[in-house]
C-alpha cells in the first residue's frame, strides 16, 4: 500500500511579504512561494490520492477557520485556503489566485500552527499517516509565544513534523545572517526556533537555502518490483533426480527512467493551456473551458473499377498483415502468425557456465536484475548461498534462459555471483546477453601498421602516428584526467563527477518545465539548473591547466583549420575558361543547350545551368526538369521509377542551392507534394513522398542551407509531415 501523507502549508500573506529585501527583485512572498509551488507541483505530478495537501493563509484580511467560528480568541486573520485533500491542477489554479499579499499583519503564526494541527487531526484520525506542517514567513508580524510549549507537546503527541522556513532568517550552518534586522523579526526568529527545538521532528532553516536546494533533482523513490517468483533449475527436475531446483525471487536492480509522456487534447479557443495533466476521452468542462480528447479514425480502401470513384471501403477485420519480400508483398493471416509465434512457459533454467576471463563487459544489454532466495525459505537460502559461493570460488558466471511468464519472449541472462563478503548481502546479479542476430562484427584495418596490396607490412606511413604524436596524445589525455579533479569537504582531491551527483538533464529539465507551466502558464521558463549542466562541458580550470598539452598536440598532429565552404554566387556558376582563352564550344560547333531530354536529363540539366547567362534560362531548365520528374512518377509501375525521380530531384536541389535559387526548388516541391497526395499523378503516389522525398531528406531548402531561402527549420519540418 502506498505511503499516506498529510501536509499543511502555512503561507504568510501579510503586508510586509509584498516588499523586496536584500537586493532581490521579487517580493518575499514570491521568493517563498518558489519553494511552496515546487513542493505542491511535485505532489500533483505524483498523482497519488494518498498524498494530501492543505493550505492555510496567515495575515489574511478575512478570517476563516474552525477555531474562530467556535468563538476562540487569537485566531483572527487566519484563513483556510484549501482543506486537506488530493491536489489537482484545477485546485492548484484556484489556490494560485488566492495567494496574494494582503494589507493585514494581525495574524499569529503559532495560532496558524494550531489551526493546521486541528486540520490534520480531523483528517487523519488515528490512521497511519506521515504528518507535516510547513510554515513560510518573513517574521515581520507579532507572535504570541505564551502557548508555544503546549503547541509543541501537541505536535509531539500527534507525531507531526514541523518545518519552519523563514525569508532571510539567520542560519549559521548555511552561512547567512541578515544585517540591520528589526528587533521584532529577531524576536520572532527566536520564538520559532525555540518552538522547533521543542519538537521531536522539527526543522528550522532559511529560505535562501531551501530555494537553492530546489535546483537539485529529487530522485523518485521506487518500491521493489518482483519480476519472477519460481524455481531456478540446473537440469530437468522432472526427469533427473540429480537436477537442482532452487526457489528464487527476481527483482529489478536498475530500471530505465523516461520523461513523462504527453497527451493530445484539443484546447478551447479562449484558453491557452489545459487544466488537467491527463488524457481526456470525451468532451468535458474544466474551469469553464471545454477540452476534447483527440480520437483517431482510419478507413481502408482498395481499387475497385465497379465502385463509385474507383475505390471501395474495406473493414479492418478483412485485412491481413503483409511482409515485403523483394518487390512482392507476402500476406500473413492470423493463423499463420500463430504458427510462427514461439510458445514458451514460465521458467528460469541454467544453460551453462563461462569463466570470468572469457566475458567482455561491453556485451551487457538492457537492465540489471537481482536474484535472491524466496523469503522465509531456509532450504532455498542455503542452496542459493552454496551456489553463489561455488561460482565465486570457481570464478565463473552462469548463463541462464529466462522466461518471465507464459508466452513471453525468452531472454538469455548472465548471472554474476555476489557472495556478500564486502557488503554482507548474498545474491546473483543478472544482465541480458545478446543473441547471435544482435551481434554485428565489422573488420577494421589495424591501427599500428599498414598492409599493402602486395602483402608487405609498413610500420612507418603517413597514416600512422609518429612517436612524437603518440607522446603528445598521451600527455594530453593525462592532463585531462577528471578522476581526482574534484574536492571533498576538507579540500582534498576527490572524484569530480560521482555517480550520485550525475542526473539525466532531459528528464529533470522536462519535469522542471512542467512544474513551471502548471503554476504559471504565461511566465517564461527559467534556464536549466546549473547542476544539470555541470558535466556537459569540461571545467575551465582543467582546460587552462591542459592548454600547453593541447597546443603541443596541435603542433605534433599538424592540425590546420579547414576553410569555410564557399557559398555559391547568385545567378549562374562562373564558367571554367581554358588557359588558351579559346571558346571550345564554338570550335567544336556545339550550341548552348535549350532542351533537356528524359533519357539524359541529369548531365543535360547540369550543362544547361553551367552555360546559363540569365535567370530566365535557369527557370526554364528547372521547369523542364520538374516536368521530367512528374513524368517519371506518373509512368512508374508501383515504385519502379521512384528512385530515378528522386535522383533527378536531388540533382535539382543541389544545383539550385549552389546557384542560390532556393525559391525555385521550394515552389516546385510544394506543387509536387500537392500532386502526389491528391492522386493527380496517376493514382496513389504517397510512397514517393514519404519514403523517397521525406525519407531521402529532399525537403524544402532552409535558411541554414542557403542564405537566400526564407524557409525556417520549423517550417520545413511542418511541411514534411
């Protein structure tokens, strides 16, 4: 069962929270809410009904709490903004509109804590919950500490954790102290610190540290997932008495983390962002805005001369899978597919053993698992322990065939023994191994010698590194060593990039962006946290240290800058003139080409552009080449002439990029796409578009390819869909 949590946030909304202090451009309230919003949005993203949240406003203009309604004194200007319950995007947006600074300062922080305690007691009853109260304040409003000891005892009795985070509160451990602090704020800090010290579970800190720690990604705790529960066999116990069978359990040790998936919804015209992070199956009303789930519908048609329009609809049940074999499609029915499917049964069988020395770690594939004996089964524990120690003493791995459940795909696993000598935990670690079809062997020439066609071996060659180059490279690699470039708490050399501090920037950046959008859809996204970019580039100090070795390597390798690729001239290419200055075409009696034939289209197209003297000649040549491409597609039987048409299109594209006439190509390609998808070129020619043009990267010429183009990368990607 999932852990149950009940958390109440007490947010100071007093008049002083609207002010900015200590050089910040944002108010104390906005600064403190950065921490609160991050915590609440994390709860929303988890989407667990057992993680409940409540919010209490301190120093509000109105009063809304159960204690005040009962006639108790000292609970003025305290309002329950949200009762304890599951947090959703709708309630998050409603709460966001309530978090505004007021013109009041008459609320008492300890009374607000009492209100939060009562809320938690009423909601959780005597059930097992993790209870927490988080108070965010700048301490500028008076606090009555007469009942602080009684409040601390009540917190301890109910087992509630109290977290007080103050804006610009002093924190010697963090190294922050506010200068010129008012006497009222200093007094309130001491009262709250004393209250936290009296609690069994209490935390007191400054907001600057809390906001700084938000940049550190929070690792999601994952419960163990049992992937297999059954016998691990060596031999067949049903046939041989000497066979071994050990009842084991397999869990995931490592699991690939992925970013949260996106759902497609239709957004109402009067709103910019959907108010629910979930897939919507039907038309619903959320916060006054209508959203519709996207539904996909497919229709299948076949050619039928007798049907209206020449095509006839076909039901999905009448379709069969087909596999391409050469240029022929081989159909496969469901009955045929059932024959090809491997019928497996749940099993975990050891096939053999290999020594440590004969296995290369780079063969590992996929995620790691851990195998332990069945719980409360002493016989299985003893047998597995003996097996693990036997593998360890013989320095061998076991190779096993693993089928997680009936009809599942089999896997070949390598089992590594962990005898528990160092960590006192006996188990088997497993990793998937590749099948023969997964292995690709490539032959490369040796790096230390050159083999000539006559069979001789050359140790010195222009393609082989010299001794000076080898030494320079060795010095460069040594100078870029990161293993001990970091520093520990005592300033001693330590590992620069420990695995626990290395985070996936893609996953955590997306989560950061989602949380920011959930709180404020209009605000710009903040740049990625520094901790996510820390290891994306080498440290500057290390580069400065290695600079002499880098320069020595450049000199030894004779590295030279490659000149930038020359851009084509607007108009036509400059014709190559012979040294004699004679007009070779005139001497040979050849005229400048005006027409392009289909049989020799590519060389004639290039020749026409090479001798073009004006833009009209280029446009005429492009028009003729376009007609040839359309003719090839129209006359093609199936995809027989598609490759030839794509080759002509590639030549047209390259030549027009060189001449800086991208508009001509983009105009032709736009018309060609319309003709292909509408069936104007003798039937369904969509394969030519998606496989040969889009798949062959023959799309629109973008600004990055030609400075004369007006098409952006985003427009080109949208056009290719």
